[in-house]
């Protein structure tokens, strides 16, 4: 069977109208050669593929620069409210192709590189993923291009660099005597290199993000925190992030006409009207005491005025209902590193508890529950409580998640100030997660309904008229098979494993965690294996199960889950009786660029967390948009997906939130399921006996012990329902037409899950801003 058309050939058929005008191919070629010669100082005789990549990147960036500058000029003139999205993760993925799509340059760039004798897909593969995170929290932050992190330092030549110097900030920070420089962009790095002549030569270059200028450490991005060990350093870096950000915010506000009305001292009255700070989970929560410190200690505002400004400026997005995921910093650590901030937190807490005590006199248990300071055991500061008290709006990221935080996690706070709590269901960008990664599907959709859906995903509802259209059903099924063939070729090349492209591609790609229940998936795979081994002559629907994701460095069980997946694969994939009827593959180094390959090829999307544990999920939305059917629990955004598409068009199984709560009250006993279900017992016995690890029979004892004795996420309780639901999946997969009709219904009803909708809701309902309607004219000369 021949391979499908390349993405380049498909994109030649796609017109991405409505995003930007078509660029002249000859101009792109001319600018490409100009950058190759004059920016990179190379010609075709010595240039490498990496040189060609940079020449193309500079060419594309030229088309951003004019718009960027003119946009900033317009903002400077109009002085609109600015939104600052503070996140310790920005999971951007690759940016070159995404930028070409957003600028409407993809087709012209494809043609230009083709005429230059270069392979566009090869050039795009040179770009490394900007892996500044490992999950949905970082990906959500990466969906909107409105991050604005760092500030200017005249000593280093303008915007892009901020100096946070320990010796100049009095006694409130006791970092070890070294100035810290933060850089936000390539230009900042270049200026730092130039500055090294004055401060001393670079004495090291660490690709993880920590560099040195003389004796001055430079963090090129705060998101690299995850690579460093130690809570103390983590706290320093979290503080560093918000300190640099707030310097930038205040500098910009003071330079505005609102901030400079008083020639003697800046008036901060208009600050919340011109600045919105969104705290993406608790990691940037120190922004609250830091803003208070600046307003009270430096700007000399009285406490009540400063507090009013802070609360009206800040808003908080919660991303988890798991208690262990909510940051709690030991008081002794804050006392050592940030004593002034600890004083401010204590003052915030005392004033807050005074209000609670006045409203609920004598309710000491309520005071204990709501306090920012946790007194039991090691004294800690609850950073989620700090975020709630110090923000004017708190939101979850799916409706069921927002309901849970109001009813349980933050129940006391919701009862106190219900008006603060909102829901903002997550979304994904259709430009990256359809037009870029699945051009074949994007084209067949555009042929039926036009391409307005690219900027308004609700237009996909028009596809409901084509659910029974034989031609559309055939085209959608064909595109899916082409994507599967392409990904099968990729797996054979990269993983040296040959899979059956006609098998059901069953995919679970997400952070490795017990609550996401990759273990339930593993139990199903072993059950299938045992069934085939028991009756090899029975007909089985071929299935290729792929699991991908990363485990936190110190998370032992998560690492063992990865080991289990690979061990199961080693046995199954090499069993001649099994053949190509069942494969299990662990997708190494899962990242955005790999997601862009596997998601368009997936038939089945695994979203199987224990009900009530997943905040939202965004992978579920990406699979839905790209034509995979979902097998999942009623958790996170699955609930809203089922509402949009109809529950009959997803494979829903297992306990609901109320069932889990009832089981918690009655008690969960894994052994009851082990004793009652023979297939489950066989699987667990195989893990216990070392069947999948013959050289290390005890290798998976920790997993077995956890499942049998300490499983908070109740894997066994959903095992039977999951196995039965998977049987329904296999049965439907045999009927290509009916399967594809459900696929079309899912695609047609995925419009709600656009990040355009999400960001618009944040803007109007939390930040209080409307879009700035200003057409940026494309410059005649892209070098303008």
C-alpha cells in the first residue's frame, strides 16, 4: 500500500483564507536568500539544513515584526488595559509552522522552499519543542499569545532584561549576594552577550536555561524551574518570576498617562483599570504579597488602599482538586528567604480571619480551615488560600471541576464570597490542532462548509448536515487511514516496531499519574492478551495501544507505570501467537510535536481518570476535533463533550462523581474485586509473579501493593465497566460507516472547545476588556 500524500502536497490544496493575504513566493525566496547570505553569512555551498531552517525562520519573523511594532505603537497611543498571564509553564511546542499558519504564509512558504529545492517537513523537524512544561496547565498557557514576562534594564540596553539585585532590595530577600538577570527573548540574550564585555566573559553555557555573565546567573526562562531540584531553589525561582514581572508591569504603568498624572508621585488609583494579572495555578501566587510589598513599602500607599488595588488586579485559575498538588510552603523556608513577604502574608491572614470571626463568632474550626497558615505538623502557608483571598475572581477549567471546588475543595470560601467563583472551560486552538497538524481533514471540512471555522470553530456545526453524506463519510475515513499510515511509518522509523495500520489505534497520551489511570489501560491490554492466548483462533479486532507521557522526577509509582507499559509491550509485541492483533507501545519523549503526529492518527482517545479528579483535560478536545472517538469517565471536560456530541456518541463508562463519593463513605476494598473477577485476578497474579518481568520477578510489587491496598483512584472498581465498554468499541469499529458517522458528529460539535472562546470569556468576565479592533496593515517591505 502506498503512503498518503505528504502534508506539503495536501497544503498546496488548502486555502487558508481569512487569516492573512497570500505572500508573493518570489519575495519569500528573495528574503530567504538575503537572510542566508547576510544574516547567517552562508551560501548554498556550505549551508547546512539548520542554516536553511534559520533563514526560513528569519524570513517568517520579518512578517511579524512590522505588525508587532505597529500593534505596540497603537497600544502606546490608546493605552488599553493590559493582561499579564503569569504561569510557571508555557508549553508552546514548535513555533515556525504555527506562525506560518497564523500569518497565512504556509502555502507560499511551502512553494518557495519547494522551488528552492528544500524539504519543508525536514526543515520543520529541525526545530526543537519549547518544552516549558509537561501537561495541560502549560499547554493552556501556550494557547494564547498574550504573555508578557520581562522588563528593561538601561544598563543592558532596553526591553528584554530585568535585573533583580539582592543587594539593592533591602533585607526582604536573602539570596546569596548575586544579582539575578532574567531574559525573555533572543534579543535579550544578544544584549547579555554584549554586556559580558563589561561584566566578564561567559564562564559556562548550560542548555537547561541557567547561564552566567561573569558571576551573575541568568535564567533564560522561569519555566526551566522543573529541571532543578530542591524546594529552596524552587521558591527562589517562583519569587524571581513574579518580581521581574511586577517590575515590568509597574514600569509600564508609570510610563502611561494614567500612571504619570501626578508629577511628584505616581497615582495607582487607575492601576486595576489598566492592569489585570492572571495567576495560572498557585505557582505565581507570590505576586500577591510582592505587589503589596511594592505598593506599601516602596510606593508608600496605606494598607487598605494597596489591598484594594491588589485584589481588584489579581485573579486565580485553579487547575487541580488533588490536595497534594496545592502548594504549601514551609514557614521556616519563607522566614529564611522572604521574611518581608511572610510578614505581609501574616498580616493578610490576620485581617482575613478577623472578618471570618466577626461573621462566624466562635467557629474556631472554620477559622482553622480557612486560615492561610496551616498549624498542624510543619507550619505551612497554603498558597491556594492566599490566591483566593487576594483575588477578585477564582475559576475552574471545566464545569464539573468548578462545581467541585465550590462544593468541596474551597467550600468555605465559596460560601463567604460566591460572586468570586466562575467557570472557564479550557479550549484548544484550531489553527495548530487542525489546520497545522491535520491538513487533510481541514481541507475536506473546508470543501463542505468553507474555511470560516478556522477563526470561528462554531461553524463546524454545519457538518451535522453531512453526517449521512456518503461522500463525506468516505473522505473522512480516507483521511484517517492516511494519517494512520503516516504515523505507522513514523513508528517503524523511530521505534523500529511495525504495526498494523488497519488496527484500531488506541491512544492515551498525557502526564503519567495514578489519577489518570494508565494502569486501568494496562489491565485491559493484559486482559486482551490473555484472551487471545486462551483462544488464538477466535476473531479479535486488531488493536495498537499507545501510551505516552512524562513522569515527575520524584514520582516513583509514575516511573514504574512507564516501566510496566514497556514490559508489557516487550512480551506482547514479541509473541508470535499474538502477531499483529495486539501491540503496546510507549511513545518516548512525548511532546507537542509528537502530539501533532499521533492525535490525527488516533481512532480511540483514552480519557479514563477517576470521576472527580481531572480538572478538565485538553487532549480530549484535540482528539475529538481530529476525529477520534472518546472512551472515558464522566470527568473533566468529558462531561461537556458528551453534552455537545450526545453521550451516545462517546463510550462513557464507570462511576460518576456521586458514586465515588458514596464509595468513599462506605469504603473501597480492592480485594473484593480481586476475589470476584477471575480475569482481573489473573492479571494481578501475572504482575505479582513476574510474568512480565521474568528477570526481576518483584519488579512490579509496588504497583500491585498500591492497587491492592492503597489505591485512592479505585482502578478495580471501574475494571468491569471499562472492559465491557472496550468490547463495545471493538464491535463498532468493525462497522466503518457507523464509526465514521459518530466521528463526524464529534467533529461537528467540538466548536465549544476553541481557545478563542475561552480567552474571550476570560477577557470579558474576569479581566473586563474587549478586543481592540485595529487592522494592522501589512508592510510593503517585510523588513519595516
